[in-house]
C-alpha cells in the first residue's frame, strides 16, 4: 500500500545504515511496522517462509520489540520468519528470542580514508588507471534523475550482459534493471573518447552510514582488459574526495562450505549444502574474493537467522524463490 510504503521510506531514511537499506524500497517487498511504529522490517513471503531483508530498521531500543512482533505476525500467517544478511551485532538478541544463526558470507568494505593508489601498494591500481586513461577512457558520474537517453543507452548493454552470463535478473537483496529504480540512482559509466559506454553501475545510499555501495554491474560482451578495475578505482577516488568513509563492494558467499558438506547425509547438512550452493551461484557474477582482495578491503560477516531446524528447508526454499523472482527455470540454467 502506498501509505505503508511512505511510512517505511521515512523510517529507512532516518535509521537506515547498511548496504541493504535502499533495497527495501524495491517493488518486491512487503512491510511489517513494529507496534511502536518506530521500526520497519522489509520482507518477502514465499510459501511457508517470510524472509526479512537484513535486521529491523529503526532505533536500537525498539529492535527487540520489532523482532518479537514480526515473529508473532508470521505465526498468525503460518509463516516461518527469517532474517537474511544480518550483521553480527544483534545475534545474541535473536538467540534470546529462540532464533538460530548461521554465517553465510562476508561483505568487503574498502576504507576510503586510507585508500590510495600511491606508493608500492598502489602500483597495480595506478597501472590500470593510467592504461585506460591513455586509451581515451573516462569514468563519468550522472546524478539523478537519470535521463531517458542514458537509460536507452544502458538497456541494450544490460540485456547483452545477461545473455553473456546466461542468467536472469536477480531480486530481493539486489536490484534489477528497473527504469524507475535507476532513474533515482547515481550512475557511474566507463566511456570511450567516442562517448561509447563500455560498462556501468548504479550507486546506492546507505543513509545514516557514511558509506556507499554499488548494485548493478553491467558491461559490454567485449571490453578492454582492466575496464572493471578502472571503474572501481575511479569510484573509490571519487567518493573519497566527497568525504565518504567507506565503499561496500558486496557480499561473497563462504567459499568451500558446499564442498565440505558433500557426501553428508543428514537432513540439516543437505539443507545447508543446498543453501550454500545457491549462495555461490547467486553471487558468482559479483566476483571472487581474490578479485576483491586486490582493493584491500576489510571483511564483515553476515548471517541468516532462522527460527528452528524444522523450519530451515522452507526458509531456504523461500530465500531461493525471493532471490530468483520465482524464475526457477531461468535461474537454474547452466551458467546462470
């Protein structure tokens, strides 16, 4: 409902402080408002699971009431509640309310206060910048509202990228090529001296946290080697100059967990393996840890909080459905 969405938007703008905050506004979300009306939980119900995106957003003193209220709300609707990509800060609070938590991955955050391309450590980064600049490439930043003309230029590139990775648009914890969404974002593009766009990404606010992140990362099928490094480094420099403390370059699923569970026959182990296999597939296009490590980020753990072992299979299936937008056939194609 528009009124509920407006209330949620106001709360997020006042209290949002994570890389997920902006995704609460996307059209796939429903909202639970805490009994005090101070906090909001953005969630997607699928089957028996109701998956909340991150922790409740609101004042810290209202968090427990929001968690308890959401749990009761889900019970009334015959849903199993879960919180996806929560930070470690409130794990004890969830556990005190009967929830369990498993680590699902880590987010890479570049400290812009110390980021530099100078000196020995920045040599490879300088090489990428200098090489692309000498070839006539530049990174340009377009402020919202984004023009129809730029959207028209980006659409075929996005379609080409999706065909290249043989995938479909993801949802829930990521955005997708939605014109309204992109018009409201700042967009960074790699342009040649002929004004042809080779790659783009959109920038996402984290509201009360002095940090930014990027969402869609799309490029032409054939690009110059080093194009994406050029884009990332240029963004780090750009937002450092504008006084931001950090740049979140996204989540990676825990490496090797699915393989370590291979051959285990316990019901819970099978569910965990399915979950980690899904996460590896879902985030593979955002790059491996080795790629992100070159920017020397620090890594922060993220968790899936769920109610009971019995509920876990339904929660995991609900998460896969939310992430894929229920497009199972496209989503599980080879290479997707």
